[in-house]
C-alpha cells in the first residue's frame, strides 16, 4: 500500500464512521422514554421491533464511550453512553448476578443465554464508561462481571446445558471473548494483571483449536482439543477464527511487534482465508466443513457482514506488522468486495445478510445480533491504525 492509497483508506474509514454509520444510529436509536437503545432497524432506519438485546445495549454503550475516550470528548456521546449504562444497570441482570440476553423495551426479562458472553459485553461497557467518567464504582462492576464470566467459562456445570455429557465440546468463542475482554479492561482500567488472562486465552487457542496437520482453526473441539467427527465437530467458522487472528495480532503490536504472536495471528489468517474465501462469488462463506463435506446449517454459504469486518482489520494489521504484499492484496480484496455488496448508499450503514452471490437477503440494519458494533469498530480500528502508520512516515 503506497502512502496515497493509505490516505484514501483512512478517509474512507474515518469519514464513513463519523458521517455515515454513526448518524444512521444516533440519535434516532436513543430511547428517551426508557433509556438504552432501540436498535432493531429497517433499511431506512425505521423501527422494526422495540425489544432490546442486552448484547447490543452493552456494545452500543461501549462504542459511544470508546469514541468519547479515543476520538473526541463530545458531550452527546457521553450522554448517550450514560443512558445505555443506566438501562443496563436497571434491567441488565437477574437475581443471580447473570445478565439477561433479551428484554422488552421497558426492561422486562425475556431470555437469558446459557453462556456468559453478555457479561463480557457488559464488562467492557462498564470499563469504557469508567475511563470516560473516572467513576471507580463502574470499574468495580466491570471487574465483577468479567470474574463472573470467567467463573462460568471454567466451570460449565454452573449453567444448565442443553446437551448431555455424552459428547462434551468447547467452543473457540470462550477463549476468544476472554482475550478481547481482558484487552479492553487492561486498556480502560489501567491494570496490567489482565495480561495473564490474555496469555491463558492465547495458549488455549494454540493448544486446542489450531490444527497444523489440517491447516485450520476449529470452531469447536472435544474438551481435550481433539476433533469430533460429526457435523458440529467438523464445522469451521472462518470469520470467527479471523476475528481471533486480529485480536492476537493486536496483542503482538501492543507488545512491541512480538514475533511469536505475529506468527500465530498470521498463521490463523492464512489458514482461514483459504478455507473461507469464496473463489466463485467473492466474500467469506459463513460455515464450511473441515473435510469439504456438506455442512448441516442451511445458511452456511451466506455472506454475513461481521466476518468481512474482522477480515478487513486482520489483513490490515497483518500487513502493517509484516509488510507482506499478500496481506495488502487480501485487505483490498476483502474491503472492495464488502463495500461493493454490504454498503447501502441510499440510507447509510451496511446490510447484514447477503446471499452467496452478494445479493441482499434481508434489508434490515439492526436486530438482536446486528447493531452499532462490528462495523463501526472496524472503521475506528482501521482509521486509527492507518493514522498511526502515516504519522510514522512523516516523522
């Protein structure tokens, strides 16, 4: 990537975030009556459903506080982030301390997930707002939620499972979310002790999920890390693994371009690009089978927005750390395909779900899973990475 191309990319990410993505969501999604955010939105931003997903309440709060901490101390961002956190504080948790996954507009609980991912999103929301406000009580709640999540991760019987113990499995989602949550808490709470959680997560990913003999990263494995030769055990999620890759590459960068972590992150990216990129239509397949067999899930060949966000970040960091041309080429390939197919030039933001050929499957912009998180996070991270890279060239 030459300097002029990097500048154009920087403008695309920064201006897209500030002038397109954020205005699509804010202030229209701020719930002035009950607090929090109304995020189930149609293509034009109109409201589809007034239920609230707690993942999205926490993620939107994190985004706003992070923008306040890293971009500009805009009063609106802080006010809206505080509105999100007030809703989370009032309605986010059950009597056992666990967080709800799905609530009504006024906060009445509907559903709680078995796994403790909501607690991690809550933890980063509290941490980012703690940094924004200097409120140490918020930092304490952030630590409490992360400790609760880790307790459940390390002791699955604490949460009633929908499976028997006949064929126990574990998912890469657990060490991955542990890794990125610890990174956020270390940054926002200024506590280096979270590095131990990061190291533990990376060690587990290397030991149990990376498979050099078949050149892939598993989505799920047996408790000892072995591959389970059934539909679920053979299934790969390239986007999930590539997201994991950029978290590890980010850590490599923070540790002075640590060569071992660079090798690990790039190895994951290399394997899973080959597994996931659709050579016929472009873009990333959602699921594939480790042996090329048919996949059970019917949406396996759809193109979801978030794996493309993660691939754009991963390829950019990999190029910045290694300067290998293939990562610049992959970044351009992922960026160009995603912006050509997901972007909505008429109403802004991105569509979330495409058919394999890149045509729009459903035009909504927000639901329990999609909201102001993966896409604006990608824009923010890439903007800041390119800004730092270009600043070094001019010094």
